[in-house]
């Protein structure tokens, strides 16, 4: 079992240790944050864009946030005498804490109703940082399977906890990997945003899923039907497991795009069974290793968990899945979102989904690293 220990940083932010099975969780309850940080500020602002019916968060206060600090001043390495970091413990496995420079929050509440031109409100919500490892270098793909499983447990626990907070309408765990994606911190980590509104993309996907679900009287889901069709066709499949399968979508937008889908219809990570999470720990690592094996240098990517929004009309038809995308179109070339994509949202993909799937299937994932092999090998209980 993953041990979970919650504590508070000196400015009141919540910090939660998630320990691998077999780790002495008592260490996490050790030293408190000694930094005496100033109180947290007020939230930024959300403004309603009447041109698109979308909320935009205005977070000017984030300009002061940490940007690519040197390794000896990393804010998510364990605390040392010379680097009193965000993590008070001298060691940890996985840790989640409230972002000191959040785009949303720390206050919670609803966005204004009946939004129209000129409507604005506090940027309520919560932004959390998920550190995957105490090691400053490496990436998710170099974690052990045991550690991967602990991160998944953290995502699931945070999804459940954040979903119950006042005003939250969507919980989004994600990872930006690589400076090309705009990462401001090299230490392997991800983030979780809890929004007070359904994001534009989740709204579009959710509406399509809802229409399909209603057309089939609640017996078929759009994502479930797509998964079935992709598995029958086979040409875009990347891998098939007992509980999860991955494919390149029929109309992929990005040079590299993979969707990882559970076979069972669940709304979010919190609804996965122990057995499903065990398999996910393996297949997610496998996919990331395939991405990294495509080119001589690590592949930048965005790993985005799409979970059913917390609004009744989109909840039942919502279907958990991961969208893993990369702008890399050659060893030394990135796709930039230019006129057609950025201005019109009209994507033009220079690769065919079938050829990308073939490459990913043929790729042999790199073997586990020495660090991953040296990690504790306790079995993860189902
Ligand atoms: Zn670090």
C-alpha cells in the first residue's frame, strides 16, 4: 500500500508525501518547514471572453516565479542545510504540494453565473505540483515501475480530493516535459490543475461524448466505441494490454500523438481498480520509453489526463483517457503552432497516424536504467 502523510508548509500550503510500499513513512513526518514564508496572496483574476464563451485566467503575479534554477537551488529537491526547499524532508518518494505561484487559487469558490461581456471574478481553484522522485535528473520514463505506481496512486488520490473542493468543475493532472514545451524546472515533475470551470477543450470533447452517449441511450460511450474500432482495425494500435490499450488517433493533430484508454468505462483516475493501476504503471512507462527511443535525444511531450468534468450533464458520458502529444517532427525539428493552428485552431499534420503507429510499434523501449533496477522491488498489492 502507498502510505500517505499530509502536512503544512510555513505559509499554510498543504504538502502530501506518497511513499512507495515498504518505505518507512515515519520519515515524512520529520522536520517541519523552517523557512517562515510570508502569507499567501490573493488569487489572480478570471475574465470571460464573450467572443468565444471561454474563461481566461489572468495571472500577472506569476511573472516572479522560479525559472530554471541551478540544480543546487532546486525548489523540489529534498531540503539540505544549503537549500531549504519546498520539501522539508531530507528524502521522499513522491510528493504533492500546492504551487507557491498558482494560476488558480488559493481561495476557492464558483465563477460568476450568467457570464457575459465584461464579467470577471477571482481566479479560484487549486494548482498542485507533483514531484515524481527526489532525484534532480532523469524523467518519468526512468522511474521504476514501483515508483510509477506510486505516482498513479497520488494522481488518483488528488483527483478524488480536489473533486470534492468547493466550486471545482474539472481536475487535470498533466506533465510538460522538456524545455521546448516551456518547462521552467528540470526536476522530474508534473502538475494538477483544479479549475472552477470546464476548460474549452474538455467542453468540446465532453459535448461530443454526451451526444454520442445519448444517441445510444447510455449504452455506448464515444471513447469506448472508438477503442473497439481501433482494436479491430489494428493499423493505428501501439500496444494492447489486459486493461489498457494505446493507439494513434485517426485524426491525430500532432506529429506524435498517442491516446491511452482504459478498457473499462471510468470517469477518472480515482475510479480505477488496484489491478488497473498496476497495469497502468507498466504501460505508461512503456509508452514514454517508446517516445524517447524514437530519437537520439529525449522527446519533449505534453502528457494530459482527460477526466470527466464535474458537471452532471458531462459526467456520465465522460471517459478517462490520456492524450500524449509531442510537437517533434524530426530529430532536430519541432512543429510550431503558427497561423492555421494558433489563429484558426485548424491543424495540419505532416505525418500520417498509421506511419507513426508503425514506428512506435517497432520501437524497442530502452531497458530499465540502473537507478530504476536498483529501486525496491516490492510487489504492489492489487
Ligand atoms: Zn531538484
